[in-house]
C-alpha cells in the first residue's frame, strides 16, 4: 500500500507543508534561548503598554531559574504556576524549565478542592501566584502549612499585576487592579511566602545549567478538565511540546518569523494557549499581546490599536465579537489567521468573522494528552466545512470500532485514535488510567468521529455525551448545530436527562440573542423541520448564559450536576 492510500489526507496537504518533520532534540526553553540570540531587540511581550524584548524576557527567566535553584528546586521538582495572562506567567514558565523543574499549569479559577487535589497529586514544592488569589491558597495550606494537606509546598511567590506594569500616563487600557498594589494581609517572610519582585531582584543573573533529555524528561504536568472524575496530570515531555509547536508552525507556513503579533486572549495555563500562542510566538519571534481575561470591548480595542495578526480562540470568543453592537466600527483587518478549538465552530460564525476581518478562521482539534493539536483544516487551500481538518505532519489517525478495536470503513462512526510525537508519555501517578487510554502506541481520544475518503476527519460527539433515547443513539453536537442555525440563538448546549419512558430524553439549554424573543414551541418547530423526530429536544431551558470554561467550552458537567441536584431535590437550576 502506497503512502497516499495509507494516509489519504496527504492528497489534500498544502504544497508548502511537508508530510514529515525532523524534530530537533531540544528542550522547550531552548526555543527562548535561540530566539533571544537571533532577535534580542524584538518585542516578545506586550502588556497594557509595557513592552518586553526577548533579551529582557530571557534575563528575567534566567533570574527566576536561578532563584528557584537557590531555594532548592532541582531537576524534576514540580513548580505550580497559578496566574492569568501576564508577563509573570511567561517568565515563570520558562524560568521553571531553565531550572530543570516541571511546570504545573494551574487554573486561577480552581476552587479549594480542585487546587488541593492538583497540588497534592503533583507534589508541587513551589507555587507562583497572584496576590488576589493568595487567600484561596492560604486556606488550602491551612494555619500550619507544614501540617496541612500539601506540606511539601514550601515556597510561595506572590506577584501583583503591578509588578510587571508601571502604568504610564498614556496607558491604553486601564484595568481594575491598576491601583490595587500588594495585598497587605499577605504574610511575607512567613511560611515560605515571598514577594515576587524581591525574589527576582535577589536572585543570581544566571542559573546553573540543568541537563535535560528532551525525549524522556517531563517539561510540564497539564491537568485535564476533570470531566470524568478527578483531574489527571498529563505528562508532557520537552519533545512532546517542541514537536507540537513545530507541527503548528509548519501548518501556519505564511506566518513570518520576526514579524507577527499574537493576540493572547486564550489563557496560557491551558495547553491550547500555551502551544498555539506562547510557545509558537517564541519560536517565530513574534510579539505576544497579553490580555488577563477575555472582555469583548478590550479585545476589539486591542485589535484596532495593536494590530495582531494571529488570533487563536474558541467559538464563543468569535461569537461574542460578532454580537457586539458596534463591531463594524472597529478595524479588524490586521487579523490573518484564526484557529478555533475547544468546541465545534458554527459555519455562520466562520463565514461572518472572515467577512468582517478578511482573514482566515479555520477549525482544528486537539486534546490535552496530545500537547494538544492533532488536526487542523488547511488555512489557505481547500478546507472541509464541518470537519476538524487533516492530521498534522508526523501524526497518524484512525477510526476504530469501540468494541473490537478494528478500523471501520470510511464514513462510519467510531472512536478516534491518534499517534504522533506530540502524544503524552502518560498520566502522572496513574498507571491504570494510562493503560486504559492507550491501545498499543495509539491514544484513545474518547471522541466519536468519522473520516471521508479524502482524509478529512469530523467529530460526531464525545463518547460519554451520547444520548440513548428509546434505543436510538442521539449525538448532541448534531442538535446543537441545528439550534445554532436559528437566527435568534446565540448559544446552545444539549444534554440527555433521565426519562422514565425513553430512558433518556433530549434537553436543550438555549441563550437567545439580545432583544430577541423565541419560544420553546418555535424552536420545536425549527428542529422538527431539520431533525428526525427522536432527536428533537423534548425540553427547552432558556438562560442568559451557559457555564463556560476560560477557553470558551461549555461545561456540560455543571449542567448535568444541576439536573441531578434538581431531580434529587438538593438544589435547583439557576435559570431565569
């Protein structure tokens, strides 16, 4: 069998993209070292008016590394980073790696239970966090940290937004924390709590060299979203991450080295933002425009004033921008490339956003266990609407029967499996979960998918999200696509809820566009005209918003928990 038969997606590869790449034997921190040597004066970071060059970024990361080594961080030690998008996040990340440590990227929105689990599971010895988040961490550590649930956490570095922001008079986008300063209740000097600025200023300029084997040494632990129970720590090696950023760069072949501006509205603590923004911008010597959170007005102003060219995001971000009443007053023509991930991209959103910006918005796919990107639609050549595109260079994919594990014919639905250099080493301290997730060298994604004869893959749904109503398999994504097509619907999510007669029945959670009135009866008629009767929602719940993760993914688990609580009489739904 020739390569075109074995890998039909190669027939639709852009001519500029190689089928395979030579992945260099380097660490993730080597990317920063190489770019700082080649482009020392180029802007690396832009944060509310403050500009940091690659020379300055490397110097700060070196000081962070040296400081961590001075407090006892050695090769393989875990260091948690619980920060929003700000310069300290980038400095801390590369600093941990330069020290030989393992970065544990921690969601700043974690509640105490989630934070305790991650710190205990990872065994983090140090955490770098924001003053506004410290009270939550203090409750996790307890009054006597050495006797609390995470006694190994000996060093706490506390920073403020202000630490990397002098707030000049001409600042473009004032933020609430501009006058906050440091929280006076933080016990600096006690229990290992240290002020970030003091820590850096006292650290040596250069760390001791930490010898790293990129193929086997862990660069970071990236915890999953916990949708199937407790979050698991995904072990990503330096090679995993280097491979994925190189694969992404090869796919973005028109992204010019030393010339691009990356808009970081996705959180960097999530692996999508980390790879497609932070690591890619460093590799391509681009400027990373940092926004601590996604706010529509701020994003529009930032695009107009800072002229970013690359804007990875989630569908909800592009939907929010399109729904802004004055969006057409903003010049968004600098945008060249947008890659959408985390959830399905509605066709209407793709079309309107491309018309608005003149750039390209394409859908891709990935998962934490693959660093994360495995598939992307071609950007400047033939793409397949409704698909996640083609496997990246060095990446193999197949669709298999969930019971037998055998490949299914083109067009049939099965589980998506992937294999490539970006696939994780395994789960941290969880051999059973690792063995269950791999079939030989193939990673089981847990997603139902199909592939056509041209090698374009399409996600049907999560295996665990299938609704079985009266014996029929119902895929929520298909129903959500129909709801999104309705002109009055802004957001939608479909779940299966228990039903005495049907086993499960279909329930739709709907957010309407502003100043639009649509009834459940009208949506019912809309769906009945477009779906088989067993797929049509029996229940509709209208909300002002849906629970979202920071990357714009609807938190189905939260909705399911509300349904369970309401059914058991332990709490109701907060819907209006």
